[in-house]
């Protein structure tokens, strides 16, 4: 009986791994041509009449018209605003949808729509195809995505790129804490907090991304491409 149970467990785990691999394959096939792109993160709970929704929509529209595909989580709230703004612009609107028991319903503003059952390949897709991150107020999921991106840039597993926080008042406490605790205790390096920028004006966000790449160039080095392959 134990041997049969072990065999069944292995079979389920193998099937699970094949499911993850298939999601990686589909993402690579469908997103290979969307660069340059900007990943926009934020709360699913923001309503369509919120000033944050309107601001996100404007940011995404400006980015889309400037030639950037816009990647969001494909759901409601900030994700919907990002997809809607990009959808009405010149460049593709991409939704990386996740199957959740609550909060996540696919929004209709997606030129490219992928559905994931697993968080892991979805998070890789957010990072792998992005030239910048724009992060609006959100909860634990937004913070998870922010620190995932920040960690990959800090550890040079991803190329350095703009990580822009939108909402000075919302992010002020977190930035103060980073400086007062991890930085003060030398748990992060002196320049690490500078990986984050706080910009509230939509046009200034677009300008900051262009300014960065005017200096750095959009073309990835062979080493950067190799690191992305190893994510």
C-alpha cells in the first residue's frame, strides 16, 4: 500500500511539474515579441471611480503610445486600469491572469491574455519581459511582486531597470523603514534604496523610463540575456 501511495504521489507531482512547464512554454511563445514592455502592479480592490484607477489608466496609455507594451495581472482594479489604458493606446495590452478563488476575474482589455494556475511561471513572466516596473498602492500581492523585482535587480539576476513607485504618501512609510532598519543595520547596501524611485506624475514616469534607457540602451548584453534564461 505504501509503495502504491508513493507511486501515486510521484505521478501527481510529475503531472504538476508538466503543468508548470507548459505555462512557461506558452508564455515564452506568446510574449517573445512584446518588448519593450512595462509591468504595472497594484491592488485588485481599487474601484473604477478611484483617482488611482484614473491615474493608472493614464500612465498605461502614455506608455502604450510611447511604444511600450503594458503587462498587468489581468484582473480588476489597478490591473484593469493598466490594461484598459494600454488597450486604448498603440501598443499591446498584456494580461497575466491567475486562477484564484476570489478577487481575480479577467478584465476585457487585453490584446494578449494568458491564464496561469501557478504563481511561479506568472511571476517569472512579469520580470522576464519587463523593461521597467511601475508599482501603485496595493496589498500583500503587490508587495510580493515589488520585492521580487527589487531582489532580482539587487542581486543582478535581472538587469538594472527603473522600479517606480506611484503614490508618495502610500510608500513614504515603507521607504522610511527601509532606511531606518535594513539600511541602518547594514542588512542592505548603501545604494540599494536608490533602486526605487517615487514619481507621481504620469508623464514624468514615462520620461524617467526613457531617460534611463537613453543612458543605458535597450539592448541586453549577452550576460543579461543569460541571466534571464536562468530565472
